[in-house]
């Protein structure tokens, strides 16, 4: 009998009001794995009312108590890290070893960081010559609606939950319907940690039903969403009439620029990781590679050779670097871009013909690395977010040309630059259209700094005190003495 998940509302696991469920399949095998509640407006309203009631006491709770509970949640996640990693693999297809090395440690770090940040947050007081004091007051806002993506199921989920409840808000969370198992397990951890009922509520379901109801609910003044740009536009439109506070971390089509003075050994190694880690299903993946002409041939040779050495297979095998992509529909979408590249005259260095998996994995959603050269920047393959293991490599002559190619897209989430020229590194840090720019590295994250995109990659910034401030009402008080 397949596992049937339940919504987590007011500290209890409850069935969806409609009694309807969504089939969730194991990406590696294509077999039915569990059933996810197909929740709607009634379930969302029930969760919001529970969160609204819990807010009265939680917003007045001691900061030290919130920090203690966040650390307790982190402790339990540490104890159950293997179980959580295996669930993420069943959910999304990523190798268990990757979840153990990346996702779950970041979950724990998210929780502990905001447990510490809320205790050490500083408010300011200014003395005026006119004989008055001005000071800022930061108070929780209310019920926060948090919508998380499928690619980093618990990593991003806790990056939203932790600052929201640390600041004294209560939350209603809508995880992706494709990766709900991990969030369902996290709900039991919330209870075990002793978080008061109603502070964290998790409602499963699809975006057009559960997600839309959460965004439009009149008692939810804050929405934090991570996902695709098209959905982000719809959320912004739905939230606009009530002037809700929004954080939208959206799509990316990130440039990775290699200059001829770069350390090619390290640049190629990290570029392979940036292109294919988590099956290329990370919004920060470097899927557009631009290489200066002088080192173009050498870089391509290194990159292809190292990509060919990646092991694609059983997510339970510690040696597997890549597992399957998340769903059949997503697999078909990714593979459709191979056909577009062929029509646009692309030259394949790898992946034109996709190998078939065998045995228990024959019906899984597998995509092997795809490396394409010879496409213009106008090709859809170079311009649209594919969100899979597909990368294009293009040569450039000058720094100016590299910047023009990199900026010539509506996205602006991240960029990477590989160079030993410190002046060039700072120049490009100023003029590249990206919210995060890495130099001689990739995905080196610091929770203290703001994170978010430019242009169609989103609005708002999260991370560190920026997240705490997003989940706070900040007002000024002036006292004449």
C-alpha cells in the first residue's frame, strides 16, 4: 500500500477537505511512490485561521524561546539527516550523497543561523539636537505565505520558515506538489521540537488551487515565492490589489565567463559542477558558458572530458553524481531543447543521442549531460531557462563582448567570472546584470548577505537581516524630551 501524505494544520495531520490526492512518482523508476493531498481554498483557509490564532501568542514570545526552538529543530534534523536525504532523493531524484553533502547541512545551517541572528539583531536609536530620541521598532507582521520549489525541497523551505518564525510570524507553507515527502517529514520534526500548534502549517497541493488561494487570502500579508518567472508574474498580479509584501526569487539563465588568464583546471572543474550538479536543476546553475578565444579549444576539451567522467545512475549509489530529473513532463521539456538546438545548427560535443537506462531504471526520467556549441545568443536554447543538464559554450574576443553577451537576456540571477585580473573582477562585479556574482568560484553562499535577482529573475532580497526585516514591520518612534 502506497504512503498517503496529509496536510499539517494546527499541529495535526489532516486529510484534504476534497478527499482528492495527486500521484507522486519516484523519478528514478517512474513508479508510483506516494499520494499527495490535492488541497484547495478550504484547506488553505483552515491553515490561515490556525496561524492567525497562533500569531497572538507567538508574536509576543521571547526571542530566546524562538531561538531555542529553531536550534531544537536543527538538532532533530541532524539526528535524522540520512532519513531526510533519502526522502529528498525519492522526491526529486537527486543522489542521496548530494542531499547528505549539500541540502541537509544547509537546512541545519539555515535554522541555526536565524536562531542566532534574531538574538543578535540590532535596533537603532538616534539623539536629535532638538531634544528628542528617534528609534526603530521591528515587529512581526502576521501570517506569512511561503511557496517553495521542488529542486531543493527542504533547503529552500527552511530558508523561508526559519526567518519568518524567528521574527515572530506564523506561517502557512505550500511546498511543490512534486516534492512533498520531505516537507511532510519535516512537519513531524516541528511537533517533536515542541513548536506551538499553528505556528507552522503545511498545506500540500497544486499552484492553481492551493497556491492561488494562499496568495489571494486576505489574512496573509506576506508572500515569499521561489520558482519560475511566469508563476512569479501571476503571483505579483494576484497580490497587487492588496499591496502584499512580496519576495520573488525567480528564474535564471546564468552566464559563466572564462577569460584567457583564468586557471583553466579549476575553471573547467567548477564549471562542470555548476552546469550539472543536481541534474542542472538549480536556479544558480551556469548554463551559458562564454570562453575567450585564446583558451576556447583547451577549455572545451577539458570540460567535455570531465563531464564524460560523471556517473549518472542509481541515486542510492554514493558514486552517482547525477540522478534523474524530477518528472516525465520535465524530462520531455529538456529533451525538446535538443531538437531546437539541432534545428538552430548547434554542434553537439555531448548528449545529442541520449542513452537508455536499463533494469529498474528503464522507466525513470533520465537526461544525460548535453553540451552544445555553435549557437547564436538568439537561439531559444541560449535564452530560455531549461533547468536541466544542458549547457551552451560560446567564444568571445574582448571583455566588452563578454559583458554584452552575458547581459543580453531578461534574466539576472547570478553570474560567474574566471580571471586572475583583480581590476577586471571588480569591473565586471559592477556592470554584470546579476544579483550574485562569483569570481573564481561558484555557489559559495553566505547567509549574511542579501540574495535575489535583477530584471526577470525576481524582486526583493533575502538572507541574513534582510530576511528578518522582510518578515518585520519596521516603524520609527520619535520621543521629545
